[in-house]
């Protein structure tokens, strides 16, 4: 007859095994928090860059549309300088489109950073910062492709409106960026010789 010997095995973990498990779990949690912190910093940086790019794209689009809609209004001569331009547009940014609206785009400096300031009509204003820009200036191109610092140019006979309005920008990294808006309509007032007959 054989005797069966029962051996009892201990159930559970020893203190040493428990300490090893806790040490590994602690290292995993620490690495997880470190990765989460890096992810949050990277996400904040990407969001900041994305927001600046969206703002810059929107500013460029508004400026181009507003200038593209310039019309040669006889009662309001277009006046363009390096830091400001005045005109009449049919594509205002803040008003209903289609009607003639007086606009003024100007470059202002706040805390050493250039901003575009838009005035439409008598009471509408919009301040648009130019992130990453250290200096900005308007320039005006005639139909022959010559650039002028002001419009109308000092010498010669020129159209009421330039062919293209440019915004030259010097960036803080030393590069340059140019936004250009082509005037889409007529560049001179239309004179109707039979206008008196309609009244």
C-alpha cells in the first residue's frame, strides 16, 4: 500500500513579489504621466501654431477680397500710401456685400508688432494682428507692372485704381512674405454721356 503524501502549496504572493509588482507598476505610471505631459505640451504648441496659421490665412483672405472689390468712385478718389489706403469697395468684410462701402486699411504698431486695422463706413472697425511680422508696407503696381510706394504716383497720368495692391511683410526670421490682390473691376470711373437723359 502506498501512502499519499499531500503537499500544501502556499497561495498568494510573498512580500518580495508584491514589492516587485508595485515597483514595476509605479515605473509604468511614472512613464505614462511623463508621456502625457509631453503630449500636452506638443498639443498646445501645435494648437498655437494652427491658430496663428488660421488667423493669418483669414486676414489674408479678408484683405484680398476687400481690395479685389475696389471700384473707381468719382466722389472718393483712391489714396494709397505705404502705411494706409483709402477707397470704396463692393466686397466689405463686416457689411453686406454688393453696396459701395468706404474702407480704410492701415498698418499700426502695437508693442512693436504690426497690426492691420480695417475701418468700414463710419462705425465698423476690425483689428487684425500679423503674427511673426516685424514690418509691413503697402505697395501699388500699375498696369505696366511698375511698383509705386504711393497711389496715385507722383509723376505721370495713371488710372484711378492700381492694377494690384501688395502688402510686403518682413518676418521675424528674416524672410519676406508678399500678399497681392488684383483689382477685378474697372480701374477708372465709367462716364455715361447719356446720364442726364435718365434723370
